[in-house]
C-alpha cells in the first residue's frame, strides 16, 4: 500500500533525529562525553539511521546519486576539484594555515569521526533526502530544501555556523544537481573541508571579518551559476557504468 506523502516526509526528518538522539543517549549512558570517541558514537548512530531510511524506502543507486554516469564524470570531477580549490584559497589567504599540528590519539579519533560524519551527512542530505524530494517534487526543490536543512542540522554551531553550512550545502548540492553524483563530495570536498582545521595551525578563532561573509557569498554565487548554466542531474535514460 502506498504511504501518504506526509508520513514519508515525517519519516525522512524524524528517523535521523531519533538516530542521533539514541547516539547521544548511548554516549551519556556510557559516560563518553569527555572521551575522544564520544562524537563517533553519535555519528555512527546517525549513519545507521540514514542506512535504515535507505533500506525502508528502497532507494536505487541512481536516486542516491551513487550511480556513475559516464557522460557526467568530467563535470563531476571539474566542479568538485574547483570547490576544493576555492576552500584552499580561503584557508591560505583568510585562515593563513601554517604547519601541521602535532599528531595525537585525539587527532586520529577526530579524523575517524569526520570520516563517519561526511559519509553520513552526504548519504543523508545529498543522497537520500535529495533523491526523495527530487522524485516527488523537483531537483530545484530538493536543492533548496536540503541546503536549508543542512544549515539547521548544524544549529549547535550558532547562527553564523548555520548560515555558513546552508551556503556550503547549497554549493555542494549544486554539484549533485548538475552531475547526478556525490562521490567526490564525500572525498575530497567534505572530508577535506572538515579535516584541515584539525590538522593545520592557523587563524581559526579570529578569521578576517570580510572572509566570514565573503566565503558564503562566493559559495552561493558559484552554486547559482552551476544551477543556471547546467542541467538537472542525469535521467535514467543516460548510460551508467
């Protein structure tokens, strides 16, 4: 029997929230709040919830943007590496990253946590949720809604963090919109974006004010250009590998 749309939307939003809540509960129950791997427990729970959604809704690889389209590989590579270059410029000239930080067990746990984070967030936001909204509404609706929800998902970072993550989600989502794939959004785009601050010394706490506003503006404009100049993600009649 076909499920009502409102029930599917509710499941799309609530299941990941419940997954994270269970992860937080497990972390508190096991007294892992101060442990280096405490956040890993929470994000593994979020990843499990995302995989649960995948199984319940029986998404195809194409709907999750996990199917390789031969005609879009070059575009996906070009856009993803271009985004990496944008962040590298930001890190060099605004954050002024210098040498590597001393490596420690905490750093190793942090990198492992980021590995899980980027897989979970890309699978959920640019994969499952985007694919669900695209199928039932449109690619543009999927791009806008997932960008906004990606920002809200980072509410713990404060208003500035939410706004910043919204525009990052918009830019990364535009790659899915244009190429129909998310492989390079996971690695290197999202993982490198998160991991650089963990690995490198730099002016992380007090970046120039202009940079704080310039990066989201550039992300928005580049994403807008990708959407306006490109086409929605490939359809099933394109040959996949």
